[in-house]
């Protein structure tokens, strides 16, 4: 997996964009109201890495958000030929580096892609 780092990063970023938008409830409408809501939501998520918490509004349950598990499932356990199924020993326990990669992907979405969505309403880029 370490030899495919750039591929893994691109694939995770793509998958996390859709997961994160859905998880936090960003809207794809171009209406002024939706753009304002996306902007406000994006700003609240940027505050203190709250996206890493189970309850991101009260900042409780660090690293227990369902978003992390969804990312792991979608990226490495989506079908029986995925890396997590074939090379399960590398995922038990979950490497800290993998958790950091997932949180970075969410953070990148929260700090850049969401800014685009907040301005234009378009969550695709």
C-alpha cells in the first residue's frame, strides 16, 4: 500500500468528498439560502477540527465519528477483493497513520472543497 501512496490519497479524497458532504448535510443547490447554509456549516467544521468528534457540535467522542468507519469501509472493505479484506492483518489494529490519512482527507475537504461549495453551491469541485 505504501508504494501506491499518491493513488490512495487521490482515491480517498474522492470518496471522502461524497461521504463528508452527505455526513454533515451539505446541500447541492445553487440557491442563495443553500449557499449560505453550506458556508455557515463549512465555517463551523473548520473550528478546531470538530469534524473528528462523534458529536462535533459539543466536541465529545474524539475519533469516534461514524465518518471514520464509513471511510474505512468504503476505501478498504467495500468488496472481497479490497485491500482490507485481502490484507486484514494490516488493519487490525488500525494503524495510526491510516487514521491520520482519513482525518487529513476530511480536513482538506473541510478547508478547501467546502469553500468552493459555500461560494457556488457546487460540491463537486
